[in-house]
C-alpha cells in the first residue's frame, strides 16, 4: 500500500513539474497524509528525502530541456517555476558543476535524479570502455517523435519489431538510435532508429561512425530495461564527468526465454581526460 502511494506521488510530481510549483504542502493535500508521515514513507521507499527529490527532478527536467530543445533560459526557468532565471542558473550550477549555457554548449548529459519507480528492479552491469570500428548498417530506418521528457513511451513499435525478428531468427538483433532536436512541435524529440537486418531483404544503408563507447550488460524484462536505460545518462555520465559524444547508441538484443532478454548496450562517449582510471578494451 505504501509503495503504491510513493509511486502515485512520483507520478504526480512528474506530471506537475511544468504545470505548477510542486512542494511538500501540495503533496500533503494530494495524498491525505500528514507532512511528517509522507516524508517518512517517501524516504523509506525512495531512499532520499521528498524535498530533495522534488528539487533534483526539477534540475533533471531543466537539463532535459537544455539538451533537447532550443528554449531560452528564461522560458525554461519559467516553465519549471523558479523564482527567476538567476535562481535557476544558481541551482543548476550547484547541482551539476556547470552553468546551464555551458551544459548546453558542451553536449553534456545528466544532472539531478532520474524518475524513480519502486515497482521495477534492474541492474546495468558496467563492463568498461571499448573502441568500435565503423559499422555499416543495412536494414530498416524508423523515425518517430516522442514527448519531452523522453521515457521511450513509443518503444512499443521497437519491441514489436524485435519480437517479430526473434521469431524468425535465433540471431541477436542489432539496433542503433539517436535522440535529436525536433523543431516542431518544440516539446517533442525525434528518435532516429536503425534496425540491422539481412542485406538481401532491405537496401537502406547507414554508416555508424566508430569511436569510444561505454559498454553495459543487462539481463531481465524489457520493462525493467526501459527504466534502466532512462536513468543511465543521469546516474552514470554526470557523476563520472563523462560526456556523450554525437553518435548512435547501439543495442545487441537476444531473447533468452519468456520475457527475459540479454542485452549489450554501447553508449558513445568522449574519452575521459588523461590520468583518470578507466577499464579500456578494444572490441
């Protein structure tokens, strides 16, 4: 019961960030719990104070809008109900270590905390950094738009394709995708996906440039995987001072049994500065 309340609060915060200024008082009215009870329940199940979670979700939404839109800082600060643009800039730098403009110009990802879901349990196993040569994709190109913040809500199309492919072949399916700016509507992103298939079937081709990647392994359900990937940019890149470089994320997906998948995930990155400890291998 308490877990359901926490998830309800999390969704309410998510839906309200750009509607009105979310604070603990409004969540007390929404939940019917006392301020003290609500804070205890939330911390018990979410692992951090409710007020801090709200603050970090605002930062994360601001980072998302900086990365995926061309909205001016004044509009972003207004949409997230900061007292002023200066207040947004100060809070953002305090959390990420850089100003909003520098964050946008340096193609950085991360900041704040990813949306929680206490019903899903997942683990991405970080394997280290690797170098991949250029890859020629011959297959199917799928482009679609999704809303900001992007949680992969349109990924049903992706998993339908994966399921159909796996039924026809025991070979893993290889996918590459990039998240791009969408000028219209401005609150959407463009997902540019490539699905590798037999060269005899389709003639569409795409060169995926080589470079350095962080490699992750995952085994589990597709629902938990989607949640894990949605937190990756926030919880992995930013704390390690890494930046995602321009390019395509790559997935190698194989179904194990029932609804369990084994997935290798390659995240394109700018190689970290000399002197930092990293696990590097050439694949």
